[in-house]
C-alpha cells in the first residue's frame, strides 16, 4: 500500500500527539514515522522511555505537563503507561496491563536488544526479577481513576494478538473496547484502517464537529454484493457519520449477534458502536439512506435522500462513492 495515498491533512491539524512506544522499542519506531506521514498537520512527540517503569512514568508525566498533548497513543507497554495519564484523550493499542507476567511467559529473564535506535545510544538492557517486580508495582495502579475518564479512553485489540489478552480486563473499566483485524504489533494497515477512524472520532469531538448522518441498510441483497462495501464504508466514514442498521425478526432476537459479528468482521472499526437493529426505516432520522430494498419496511418513507443500491444509477459501490464525492461531505 502507498501510505501517502491515505494521508489525512486536516485531521488533528495544529494539535500535539504523544506516542508512547512498547517494550524494547524507542521513539524511532516505524509507527511514529507512519503516524507523521498520515497526519501531516499534527505534531507527533515520541520520547525514548527509560527501562525502569517508575522513571518512564515520571518522564511521561513531565512531557504531558510541558507539551500538553491533545491525544496520547500508546502501544503494548506504552498503552499500559498511557492509561495512567489521566485527563487526556487516549488510545490504548493492545495494552499490556500484566506486562511482568507477559514478559516472563514469552521472553524470560536476561539481556534483551532494543528493536530501534535510541537517542542515548544504548542497544541492550537486562530483564531481571527486580525489573519485573517494578513493572508489577507500576501496573497495579492502572484503572485507579478510570471512572473519571470513561469516555476519553479507547482500547484497540487485535483479534490475532498472541501476546497480550486484556480485552475483558479493559472493558471492565472502559466501555470503548474495540477489536480490529490485526496482531499485537502495529503495522501500516492497522494504522490506516483501524487507528485513523478512532483518531477521527476523537478529533471530531474535540472540535465539536457534527457530520451528516448516513444509514446503510444491511440486507441479504446488499451482503451478496459486499465485495466493495468495506472500502466504501471506510471512505464514506471520513465525511459522514456512517451507521449500519438491520431488521431482525422479533421472534429471532439471537440474530442480532450475527449482525454485530458480521459488521465487526467485514467492516471493522469505522462502524464500531454504530450498528443498530431497526425494523422500521421510516423512523430513522438521518440525511442519507443506502438501501438495496427501499420498498421494504418503510424505506421509501425515509425523510432524507434514499440511494437505491442496485438501481441503474447506483449499480455498484463505486457509483455511490462517485455520488458522494460530488457532495464534498455535504
């Protein structure tokens, strides 16, 4: 993928982002370079963290105090630290809340090499029982003020993460727990397709932006022509508050779970928490409705603009994207 094609000028424009790297990494990680490319109008601060967790937390709190970032993004160990930077919007990617146990289980004790160059020139460090005890002490303070920040923290969890499994622990304290198609470490695809949509939600809230409402009716006919749907939904979500809704037979409520699972697997982060069950389209309040069956359940009575997927004008998702591109987000 050509990253420059996914750059989002204007997103987080004029704002500061503090990136908190993972274990054995540094501020020179490739994820920082990618983030700067994708968000060219934002300032990304990425310090090298000390190995000792108390020192790392001290450094981060000092950076927060001096730089006053608008957003903190932490990965793995860095996400564990970031959770405790209260009062700021945060995105925690695969947070390693039980880092000591994770290290002991996967790496053991001994000398470890840093994955990226560091400003102090250090290339390796020792993992000792004392260091693990220090990690346990620091991580024991996680969630201490979670109730104060319940709407300001997003958790992103790779469904194929084989190192850290803290989704259930996170959602005990924060409601915004999101699964994404990925592994433990960030890569370019995850940053584009999963991290950027979350950053947009945060940026919109910070700026008081209200986007036009777009509903997409999830029907068998639409699913059967869904090859271009994930890309279309991702693009549309950049300018519209995009919701998926589906009608479910009242006598088969268990099918609701199937709808949510399909959306999570096929459409991903852009529609997280924007999937609704509704059997009466005429009750929906929005600006646009994309519907392959507008004649069913009151679609023709929708008060906004109805876009009939499969009609001569809108045979494909490319036709729909062309239509919306001419509207320029209006």
